[in-house]
């Protein structure tokens, strides 16, 4: 395989080292399979992101490992299924780091291949060891698991602390105004969304009723750090600037940038330039904002002369959700737009829209434009990029699907175990099997179908992408085959139903 990769770069370079393209992972937050015009959206136009899909490889069967953010990010960076780590669940902003500093990671592997590694944007994999001092050196964190440079928000835009962290230190912190953070109780005298709604400019729907920052009530309590608090409406521009500067600074040597945007996660806070532009409320507006940001970032790659030597992977951490904590008109103004496309479910769901997301690979001048039905997963980036660069790695659940990612093969992985809220399902070929679980069929707070049922579910996604026809009873042979393979990977202790 190494020989074929070498030939892929230079027909006369059999004895040479493979070319090392810059590698960028652009990662969206809660972007659905149907949210991009390249994936069929008619009510939103995303021309800049569409370039990646239409001039690169657009995968129709591309998956995150989980239908929520922390677990999927864990899978992306470690090459390990998140259900194997009991701590890989949606984390509070004060949670300790859930990636072991001894563990193999994508940036560690790339460092061994001679890459400079950086992250700009959302982290949400925990920081510190459980006794975190926000006013000192915050570690372990991204720097301790392989990133040379890290400019991040600790968790999510709707969680405290609402500050940026620059290589382990809160950016802009005034030592005379230290930060305090708690996810258990409020600090005396600090207003909250629950007790002081008159101080909020965005009203909470559920859960988001603690400390108020910039008129937005958050999850968790925070005091101090006034000078370091971010401006929500400027966040996209701020991260764009950091990503552009990273490219400019590292353009003369191979670099890896994990560019983790915050859109369209709540609170959706478009810059005034984009407010009202979509007609769909803030959720549509921030998708347009993200499209612009990516267009500006691509311009920078071209201006700095690195576009044609840069491999870009674009995807999302999980599927879409409209109502996710605030009253922001996402449900009321969605109109004809279908964030999940033809797929069923969304964020938090075992149905396909929870984990099947936009997934593109773009490498100008090297990868030819095509649409691929190959089954690919973000968990496979570790093994596949290691193969590209001829580097040994601990693959875990990651599989080498480099040929599929580069458009050289129609075949990706054969199967994948998917996760939603610690419950797992199994896809193999065109089939997906969801085991029985106890629980609510509909999320009361997000109004998304959970995919949970007391009976087995079996769907043929090629014939029934909307998962309307459960074939578990009419095709017991296929169900039995799927269950045996699933249990071979997952074990038998997967269900919360006692037998």
C-alpha cells in the first residue's frame, strides 16, 4: 500500500519520501446532513462549503461516531469508539480531560510524521485533572495530547467559563479579577437566568438558566474574569483570525490544523453582518456566517500559496437540532428547510440523522471531484492518515480507508458501531440495526426522535433512507446476522433492558 501511495504523488518518486500535504480538519457543530446546498438544501445557500463538496469527494455515507459532541470529538482525535470510554459523554465546562496523556491521538501521530499541530475552536474534551485553577496554567489539555498550539473554548458556547484559553492560559485575564467556576451552586450575589430574566436578551427554554454573560444565560456558574470574557457575536471572526494566523505562521513546513467551529450550536449569535440574512432566525444566519468564514479561510490558503498542498476534511460532530435550550425561532422559522435532509432523527438520536453528517475530502489538484457512497467514519482518520504518511500508529477502532478517502476506491469500512447517549446501534453495508432499549421515544426538550424502542429495529438504508419500514420481524435472518456481528464487537452488555 505504501508503494501505491508513493506512486499516487509522483510517478518517478518510488524511492522518495511521500509528499506531506498540510492537513486541515474543519469541524462543524450540530450541522445536519441536509443543511448544505451541496447536500440538497434549497432554502439555504452555502457556496463556499459547496466548493469542498463539488470539487472534492462528497460522501453520502459519512459518519461521526456519536450523535453528541464530546463523544464524537473523542472518536475523531483518538481513533477509538467513544462508547469504550465511560467518561466520553457531554461534559460540563469544569470536567477533567478524558483523553489520557498516554493515549495515541491524531496530532501525536502527525507530530511523529514531522507536522506542526494546532487546534483553533471548540475543545469540549475536558481540561485538567479535576482540581482546576482557571487563573493559572490549565493542564493537562490539548497541548498534553499532541497539539503544539491550542486556542480554544473549554467546552461549548452555552457553558461557562465564557473565556478563550491560549495554550493553557485564559486569554486576557486580569489577575486582579480571578475566575471562579462551579457547576454545583451559584456564587453569592451573581444574577442568573432563572432569577433575573430581566437581564437576559436571549430567553432560556430548558437548562440554560445559570450565569448570565452578554445577556445570555448559560449552563453553570461563573464569577470574575470580566476582561477575559468573549464577545459572542465576534466569536466566528475571532476564531477565523486565529486559524488564518496559524496558517501564515506555519506555511513553510507541514502543519495539521483542527479548526473546530462553534456553528450552528446554541447560543446562535450571528455577527450583525449576518443577522436576519437567512430568514430562518439565528440558526440559519450562523450557517451562512460559517459558510462565509470558510470562504475567507480558503482565500487565505490560496493567498499563502498552500491550497494545492493541503488536504482538507470537512465534517460535523453530530446531526442537527432546532430547539436546544433557547427560544431563538429555529423551529418557528425553519419553513421548508429540512436540516436532516431525508434522514430520520437528529442530534441525540439513534436514528441515522444523529450520526450521518456532511463529510467531504478536498485536495485541489490531487483528489478528483466525485460523489462516493463508501461507508466512512471520522474514527478512521487516524489510521488512514498514518497510512498516507507511512507512520506506525495504534489504530484502535480506526481503519485504513485511505483509498476511499482519496477517491481511489468505492469501498470504505464494512461496518461501524454508532452511539447516542451511551446506547449503540450497528451499521453494516446498507443495513442498520438498533437494539431494544428502555427510554423515551421523543426528547421532551429538543423534540427529536430518540430512536429508542423496546423492540429490535432493522432498516435497509439504501431502499429506505428515512427509516420508515422496520424489517426486524419480516427479515429475522438478516437481524440475526447483524446482531451476531454487533455483539462480536460490542459484547452482550449493551442494552438497559434486563433479560
